[in-house]
């Protein structure tokens, strides 16, 4: 039997993003990697409600050579230790910006990471959700056929597709999902 999932963006959704000129950026080191309040507890509640939790994160700086994969993997190890209810982390290192890369089908807004996780973990996309803070997250969720929750931080970029729900924090996203499952 297929199980429902929550697909979670990483930076700006689970952990604090760095804001420069109205745009979000990922932390540069594992020491800078800091969860938002309530993430561990909210993830535990979602998992207890029967959702499989899968992090889906673009990490294009690795593909561009401005961030090491080892640092990103150290952040993921820290994330898994802080949030034990996570089932899997899918990361795409494609650099984007028109650069051909074998992983391009997995780079959000493309739905490849969600589709791969659904196939590998036996997930029901029709009963699943995507939570994120960028237009790429919402478009990715739409393309995969899942419901979407947008965490609005007032960035200077605009959404391209309307999310199903808009909230102001991850804890609020979790409450929204739990009340609409």
C-alpha cells in the first residue's frame, strides 16, 4: 500500500536561511546550520500522523564548485541527528542557470526528486504535500501532483504558481497539513 509523504525543502523551510538583498541563501558551514523553532516537534507530529518525511533540496553551489559536497553532507548529517523522524534526504547538485547536468531532471522546479523518492519508498503522490519557501518548491510540487504549502518570508522574488496554502512558519505549515489530511 502506498503511503502519503511530506516533501520538505531544506533552506528556509527547516533551517534558517541567510538573507542578503531580499534573497535567501543557504548556510555556508555546518556551524551556521540552525533549525527554525519547532521543526523537530512538528516533524515528529507529521510522522506520527503517518506521513513519510523526505527532504528535497537543490544544492547548486556544489555543482558550481563554490560549496563542497562534504560540507553539504555534514549539514545533512546534522539535520538527521536533530530531526530523527526524517526518512530520507534527496539532494540535487545540478548547477542550474542553463548548465547541462545529468541531474537536471531532479533540480526543482522539475519534480525528479519527488518522483524518485515516490518510486523508491512506495509513496502516494495524490495524498502527499510539498512545503517550501521559494517559487521552485511550489512549482515542483504542482508538477509532481502534490498539494503545496508556501512559507512566506516576503522575499523579493514572486511565485509563479499559486500554492494551496500560504503560512508564515514551518510549525504553521505542519498544523495546516494535519488539519487538511
